[in-house]
């Protein structure tokens, strides 16, 4: 059975351990700082020792500020035209020819295309080709032509 008290006890002991490690680290840094302070004070004098120690503590901040001031911002790479983008463009062109069809058919085609684009992106190209062929066939059957297609008479 799931025992909450055991899990809470483990969480409590983990938190206490992390707090003890953090406090020991802080105490260690304080004592190292005190030692460096007295060494610099005895070596450089009572004025220059604390100044040098303060400068030592500000070195990481100064380096970070200089880096941010003089570093060039990274240019994001330009998006390249992938096969997926071409398939989407082709699909949008084929989808523009569907308004003459029934609204239910347009909704079904959009839903199938969305499903294929999210789950099976490689099949979107095939679906686009089928859609383009269907719309071209529907145009031929209804006798509707576009300006770039010659009219055929039977």
C-alpha cells in the first residue's frame, strides 16, 4: 500500500540534507573570505587589503558585464525551405481550388490534412498530390477551366 508518512519522511530528510550542505558551503566561503581578508590586510595594509578583496569578489561580475557589452548577438539561422514547407505550400494551392465543392467535403479534407500533418508528415505530400488530382479531375468533369488551362471540348 502507498504510505504517505514514509514519503514525507524521505522528503523531509532530503530537504534537511540539502540545507545542511548549503549552510556548510556558506560557512566555508565565509571562513575562506576571513582568511583572505587577514592575509591581504597583513600583506597590503589595512586600506588596500579590503579593497583588493572587494575587487576579487567583483571580478566575475565585471567579466560577465564586459562579455555582455562586447559580445555579438547570435544571429538565428535563416529558415531553409524544406520538403515539408513545399508540401504545405502545394497543399494550400490545392486547397484554394476546393471552394466550389461542398462545405462538408472541404471540412473533411482540412481535417484529414491536419491529422496527416501532425501525425504522419511524410504522407502529407501524397495526400496533396491526391487532392490536386481530384480537383483537376473535378474541374474537367464540370467543364470549369482556369486561365492557364486550355478549354477542352468533346
